[in-house]
């Protein structure tokens, strides 16, 4: 539970110039529209089931914890799947953001064992698609960060940055080193 703020910090870290360890690199992101509490609970059940099946565990913020942070930043869901009892490595996270509550970003990370993480991602995505249908991808910006939820539109079955917001991401990526 102590690492639930890590995904947000990881996303924000993509904005800076500091080099990040390769194992925490974001490798994929998908969007799930989950505006009702029932849909969010269903997503958490899938996360927990797959985590346990694979020998991992899920930490999720409770409603009370989300309410306590709402004065600073509102979210309706925040959960991560971890390797190890002491949260040694993050595999996947699900969270929405106050700019567009209900659009849940499901994110995946390279990890110290990329093949394990890729297999885990396929398993979790299969389960999520069974429950929620098609999962539109969310684009990564050239600097590795994700765009703001409020700037996304659904286009041809995937999310894209809306035309009116694309320039601010292009400006931020100029001069960014995109090499792995």
C-alpha cells in the first residue's frame, strides 16, 4: 500500500531530464472506461485474480484513502500489481485522474525480467478484454510519458492526443532523448 503513489510519480518523472532505470520504463498503456463503482470493482477483481494466479499481489487504495487525498488530487481508482512481498517491482497499475475521472489508465512496465512482464501483460490484457471488450491503447509521448487524460480522444479504436492539444506535447518533446 505504501507504493500507491509510485505510478503517479513515475508518470511525472517522464517530464524531467533525469535518466530512469530501464526496468521502470513504461512499455504499454491502455484505457478502460469505468465510470461506475461497479465497473471499477470489476476491474479490481480482475487485477487481483490475475495477480494471485501469477504469484504476485495487488495493493489498492480504499475508498477512504481516495477520499482523504481528494482535496489534493481526486481519483476514483488506484491499484498496482507487485512482485514480492515487499513490493520489489511494479508490474501493472490501474488509475484514473481528476481531469477525466472514469478513464482508467492501465499501465505496464519493463521490469527486471522483461519476458516475465510481457507474459504477465498478455495474461492480464486477455482477462481484461474478456471482461471489458476491446482495450484502446494510449500513446506514449516521445519522452516516454503519457498524455493527460483530458487531452485524449478515441480515434479508430485507440486513444490519440486531440489535434488542438498535440502542439503542447510536440513542444515538450523537442530535444528529448528518446533512445532506450
